[in-house]
C-alpha cells in the first residue's frame, strides 16, 4: 500500500511539472502535403484527450497567393503556458512581395483570443518573400514569423482561430489581406468549452475595430506634414461605449546596433499630443479619429505602422483595451546629380567613332534601380548603357561610344532613365557640348608648290591722305583768320570816314555862318546826305561779297 501511494505521488508531481512547462510551437513538415480542411463547427467539445481529434492545419481568409504555408501544424497548449508561435507565410504570386507587415488581431476577450494581452503591439515585419515559379518549392522559401504569447489562465477548451492582418507591396501596389491558423487549447478545470461560451447570448463585451483609414495628402513623402484619419467602429449591436480614449502612435524604428543604436518614431504629432477622446460611441457607430502628424525627413521608402491603442468603458466593464494598427507608406523623392562630362573629341567628324563618359551621384535617400543612359539624338548612333543599381550616397558610371551621322548645331542629347523603390520609371534629359562637321581639318592638305602672293596695294598710301587732310584743315583755319582781320579793318576805315565827314560838315557850317552866304535850298542838302548813305551801303555790300 505504501509503495502504491509513493507511485501515485510521483505521478501527480510529473503531471504538475508537465502542466507548467513552457511550450514552443515551430512549423514542422506536415505528414501530408495536401492542405487539410479547417475543423467543422459542432456543438460538442472535441472530446477525449487533448490532441485525439483531427486538428486543422490551414485556413486562409486572404488573397489566393499570400497565405500560410503547408508546414504549419496545429499544436496543443494548456492554460497559463508560454507559447512561441511560428507562422509560416508563403507567396504563390509570380512577383516578389516586400515590406510585409504582420499584425495579430488581438482582443481582450477570452472567447476570441486565447493569449494574455501583455503588450500593446505584436506587429512583425518581413522584408522580402521570393516569387513563385515553375519548379519552385514555396515552402522552402517561406518566411517564418515568430510571436511569443502566454495562454490566458481563463482560456476555454477548444480550437481557437488565430487571425492575422497582412499588408505588403506586390507588383508596385500596396495590398492587404488576412490569414487564419488554429491553436488547440486545453482550458483549466471548470473553464468550460469554447463552443459553449460562444453560443451564450449577451456575454460578449463590445469591441472596437479599425475599419479603414486615409491620409491627406494621399501620397506622403519623407519630411512632409500630413493628416491621418482612422475610422473606428463599435461592433456591439446593443452596448454603447463611453469614455473612449484613443492613442495614435507610430512604431519605434531602430537603426544601428550596440552603443550606436538609435530609436525614433517615424511619425510625430504636430500638436505634441497623440491622444483623442470620445465621450460616447453608439452601438454600430463609426467615428473618425483625425490627427496631424509629421514624417521624419530621413525615413526610407516603405510602409510604417501606426498603432491605435484604445481604452474604453462598456456597461459594467471599465478600462477595456484594444489595439489595432494601420500601415502608412512613406515615399522618398529620388534625386541625383551628374559629374563633369568628358567627350572624347568635342569637335567630331561624321563617321568617326567618339566616346562620352560621366558619373551619376545618387544624392537622395531612395535606391535608383535599372539605371540606363540612352542616346536619343538624331545626329549620332550609339548603344544604350546599363548602369545598374545606385544605392543612396553611391556613384554610377557611364562610358558610352557613338558614331556621328550628320552635322549638328553644337549639342548632343541623351536621357538618364531609372526606377525608384516603388518601381516608378523616370527619364531625365541631358545635353552635352559636341560639334559635328562633315569634314575634318585633315582634309585641308598643304601644297608646297602654292606660293603666297601678297597683293599690291592700290591708290595713295595712307600717310599721304593724312597729310592732305591736315593741310586742308590748316588752310581753312588761315582763311577764316584773314577774313576776320579784313572785316575788322574795313569797319575801322568806315568809322574814320564818317568822323571826317562830320568834321567837314562842322567846318563848312562855321564858314558859311561867317561868310553868311545865301543858304542852299533844303532839297540840295537832302540829296547830299542820301548820296553818302548809298556810298556806305554799296561799300558794305562789296565787303560782304568778298568774304
């Protein structure tokens, strides 16, 4: 009896240790390559020991080409245990998918989410998943997304659907979908089954979900300010939500490692506060949460996660919490500069091969891919030059050969073509200095028999013309001086003559008075004066004519 009792105690101790042991769920090869069906919903508990019933391994609620891989196998866990959940994601598209953001649909209800909400964000990021093709094993190139959870102590017994939201870039488009996998949970004694709980009425608490969002402007570049509007809905049909507090925060990004690691938020609210309060949200009502934010100028081009953390009251329940996330893509302006170009022969000749070389500097923060230099000048023929990919801060080189086909007006034109991270193709024209002629200087041959004959000058020498002009100028000056002097002399002579006439008249008048002769008649005096005036006028006219 004592021996039997010791065995029973050892058995119980082993069971307790097994019950508390952490469980890690890794994706392993499924026994069958086909995709199993999800479990049928019945009113009965799976029954029997845990793991005895058929376990669903796959279910997709998303697109036809992004889903859970066949390597996922539903595992069994117990209440209170720690779980490492590995979700394999495969890509059946013929294009690669990049920047995959995976977010579990976490709730605070034990009937819909079997894990404790121990953190505000469980978002994971996957950089790249290769495309599908003929002969490609998609499961071999899957992306395993790892989550660490703790099963709730009040979890129910049953198969829990675990829903995940996915946002990614495929074929230059940002798309989103959702996927679902299953977890078999063995609840604590007396917890009841999941089927029983979900069949009860009026026991669920209202949940807040994000139904969508938009930004203004629609396309956001790094360094810009934008307004994000998130649509939030009260999914309850009977219970209103009160005292709802929403906190919109961007996920923290980390650059570098070790002591040089730097953490920062991709977006910051311009007002300094990221909280929005709503007093009441009626059952089924959708409200808009708008906030103005600024994107950092040094962000790389990719989607960034904006978390919406919700705290609210509903009925008798206070401080209920929920978290949702949206992904906001950020774009970078592609910028580049070119170095000084070098043309092999800037004065080219038709038909003679020439060369062109220059550098392309990527001065932006986005990678330039599929960089080409193409000639599009009708005057030359040359092959396009593929430069390749130029990372931010790096340099690409163009070394092209071409043949001039016809004469031009001094310029050679081409274009630099590239794609940015989003796959947008941009072409920038560029001109170079190049003169193309129909013949070269070599065509001008020297003939030694040709003598240079200097033409003899005709006409008078230049110095003779200078002397003639100078002599003429001197002659003109002398003539003018002599004419002025002559005129002055004649004027002086006339003035003297007038004075003599006046003296003679005075003398005659005195003599006449003394002798008292008979006075001349007035008409005779008048005639003498008129004759004198005429003589003066005629002399002046002659002088003017000589001048």
